[in-house]
C-alpha cells in the first residue's frame, strides 16, 4: 500500500544558499542525521546509515533552476520510493524547504519520513547558524 | 537509608486479568498478595491508551498535550523532564529494565538513543536512568533482549510471531488452534522468553547494588501485549476451550452491531473493516470476523502471559527479600493501557475510551516502614500521578513540572486532596485519517468529546454511567435528560484539559 509523508520548514536564509547544500547530492550525510556516508557515481548514490546498512539510490532530478532534487531508493524492500526536496524562495531572503517521501510499503514512508523531519531541522540549524 | 522503589509495569493489561480485581482466568497470587498488603485502585486511568504517550506520562508526570508525545511514533523530547532524573539527583540508583518505548522502535537511521545502547553494548545512562536495558515483544529490533537472544540462542529467534507483515503493517496473520490474529505457538524455552529475561536482568541489577543504596527500579514487562505467543510449554496451563467469553463480548451479532451503531461512527467503521484509524490495529484484520473460539484462545494465551509475569515478579520479590530490603521497598504495579479483549467484538486498541482500554490495574504496596494500612481507593486517579508518588516515597516535593498528585492512601485522603476527575486524550493522524477526542471520568460517569476529524464533525460524543452500565453499552450522549450533566462534565473537562503544546512534534515512525 502506497503512502506519502511531507515535512516542511522555513529557513531564514536565501533559497540559493540553502540549495547549495540541499541540492548537492554528495553532501546529504552532512545534514541528514543517521546517514554517515554518501558516495555518488553518475546518477547512482549510495548512502550508509548509522546502523551500517548501505542503501543504493538513483538520482532522478537535480534541477538548479527549480531547486528540486528527486531520488529513489532501489533496495528491494521498496516496491516504490521517491524522495523530493524542494527549496522554495519566499522572496524575503528566506525560503521554504519541503522534503516529501512517497513509498510502497507505506510504513517505509513513515520510517524514512521520520529521518527527513530530523534532516529538515538540522538543515535549518546549520543554515541559520552560518549567518 | 530511605525507601526503595520497585516500579513494575506490564503492557496492555486489562484490569480484570488480576485475581485481586475479580479476574478468574489467570492465577496471579503474587500480585494479589501485594494488593492485599497495600492499596488497590479501582478507577485508575491512563492519559493515553497507546504505549509511547502513556509511558511518557509515567516518566514525566505530564499529560500528552504537555509532554508532546501525542501519538505513537512521536519521540519524547530529549530534554523532557524525567522523574528518574529527580530521583537520581537525590542520590537514588536508577534503572529501567524491559520495555521503555519513549522513542520509536522503527529507527532506520539509528537516530534514537534508546535503540543505540544495545548496538554499542552499553546500558545508558539515559533520561535519568543510570542503567537502561531494553526489551520488547519479540526477538526483533535493536534492543538488548533481541541482541542477547541472537547471540546466545540464535536457533529460537524465529520462533516468535512476526509482529509486522511483509508490508510492515501490524500483522493480521492468524495462528494457534483457531486462527486468531496474533495467536501463535512459540517453541522458545520458557527461561529464554522475555518475561523471565526481564526478571533475570532486574535481579542481576539489584544484586549489583550495595545494600545501603536507595534505588528506583522500573521493571517493564513487554507482555501481555500482543502477539499472544507465550512459550508453548506453558500454554497447557489454561485450556482455551474452557475459557468463558468475556463479559464485554456481545455474542449476538445483531445486538453487538446495534450497540456499536449507537457510538460515534468510527467504532462501526473499524468493526466492518471500512476504516483503520491507527497503526496499532492490524490493517488486514476485520473485527467482525472474530469468532467466539478465537476470542477464547486469545483470552487464554493472554492469561498465560499474565501468569508468567506474576511468577517472574515473585522471583524478583524473593531476591529483594534475600537482600534484607523487604521492609524498605515500595512496590507499585500497573500497566500503560488496557486491551479491548473482545469487548464489543473488538480486540487490540485504538480511539475507544471505554473500560477495556482505560481501566487499569494499579496497586501500591508502601514499604512496611511507612506504616500505612491496606485500602481500596475508588476515586479516579491517573498514571499522571505516578511521578509525584515516586517523589513522595523518596521524601521529595513533586517537581513543579509534574501535573499530577501523589496517589491517595485511601478514599478519605483522595477526597481531602481533590481526586475528583481523571482525563484521557487521543490524537492520531495517519494516512489521511485524523481522530481526536478528550475524555473526563468523574462522579461515576465517563464523557468523551470528539473534536473535528476525518470521521467526526465535532458534535459527537460518548457518555456512560459506570454504575448502571459498567460495560458501557448504552451511549447516553444524546439523552436530553442528561444534557445538563453532560454540559457540566464537558465544562469541567475543558477547564482542566491543558492545551496541546505547539508546534506539534513530528511523527517520526509508525511506532
């Protein structure tokens, strides 16, 4: 069964600045709690979780103009997965980061989505601390 | 040297599963004896009927709206207050052994400290507990029991019921003799089952303490929460074929459905399999398919688990006696919430504020050195009152952030200190289904108000007279003769119900 989870957070930094980190496929482990390693080859990324489990992903979209990053986890436990990070310019030197997770089985959307909630908080913390 | 505290919890245990509370199926002589020496509470309610919010209430002494764990899957804040910390600061040695569940179990990114200790082969400290040794309902997951079992007895790891199905939903698969959901024949030797492991580890920790130390030990059994998969060697204690159907089960289907139809619509919707509002109920199980024999078997397996817990407690009490601590130990026994157990044809739990889920076993045997007398308390109390009680036992004032009061010693004490009401909350938002209700129990009535949600427009409610209708079969919410009473109860509810702490904390896992 299919499920979707969305987390959003407003960050008091310009969209371009936040996108420079959030849109960099090689830097996910620097702001996603529980991901300790991240390697990219072509459109394939492998992350390693803090439990030591490697998780292969396919990068689907990395659009600097829309500031949208999309990927899918390719491990067999997922019948479907799509993660989407949008960085939306709010026009006042702040931005909204929206991190969406779609998954089948839907329970995995919650499990992954819990991590994305923490990632949004950590991204905000790092960005606003760097002012 | 002061009073020591043995805090015993079980998970999802009904009030009527103890002999001292009128139970007739499980034999619970150890807890019955503790109750005979102490104070037995007849109207103790949780502040939430699911695990994480309720356990967070026990630890913080706050209602879910205040501590922020508003549904399962919301982790208790790292900096949430903890009664264990208060006691540790006062010089108590502190431990939790068994099921903690202040943080989610499904933790793919290993973000929660609760799940990290076993991986690192450490035992805390965490949330005021210097010793943190964890277990849950089976051999899966990142907890100490699972790792111990996998390391020492790997051949039995797969003997437990698989709690989740292949889609990671709570499993509806039937087993046992009748195909009842979550009933299972588990061939694990009894001494390796988590109930005895929790007792063994508790005894080991107590044995490690110097004789003069004061201590607070939370011994937290994962049973009799489903799955109902006690060691097969023990199942023969109770022949399910001879188990009577629970009083709350309505055998006649048309009468059962009439009763359900008089309650807010999510009751019947779940019964018919049209709406599952919460993760804790098996998604693929339709309650209307429950047979009388399945219910008998589940009731019997549940009773076996209660007996094993009782015997495990007996071993721990014997170990305490052998240390010469008997006269100085307060024992408090309770559970985090109840189990529907066949009431209205339902099992498991959800947004249903009736006795099956809300009326809890609660027993306090003060240390003999306290000089108190045995009593039965009929006034309403809550798990929110536990943390201030632990402080009182330790001779400490309740912390200012605690929202309850030290448990009363008898009804006179309860009246003198204003134990008039107890409140219970439910909030869930899952896969597009939101359910929100608030409940007050006072003056022999239970009154639940539904807030707007997926199945409710905010006008629905439930009102039961506990004296005339102990099984809560007649919903009198719409009875015009009770309009004034209903209004008074609701006014009192809203006067005392704290507002939800905002911003709402994120749901970070299903459970």
